[in-house]
């Protein structure tokens, strides 16, 4: 199996042989693939969220009221 440097060198060699438009399209596709892989990894690391927007707003309201009370701005 090739090491990373050898793979990069081989990929670079092939990419430089492509026309500019194809290089740009390849770069765009690679960026998209990279972002999708990152998003999938992040999505897998996030736990299930069963809280509704209403519950979130109620919690935020309670926290703000408590902060205002502590700060004397109520």
C-alpha cells in the first residue's frame, strides 16, 4: 500500500494533466465529498434530541428571568 506522500504525488500528477475546467470540477467535487463526510461524522456524534421548540423557548425564558432577577433588572 502506498504511503500518503506517494498518493498525493500520483494524484497531483494526474490532476495537472487535466484541463483547467476539469481540475476546477474535480476540486469542487472533492470539497463537496469532504464536507458531506464531515457532516455525516458530526451527525453521528450528536445525541438524539427530543426537545421541542416550545420547550426550548420556555427554558430560555426561565433562564432569562432568573438572570434578570439576579442582576436586579426585573
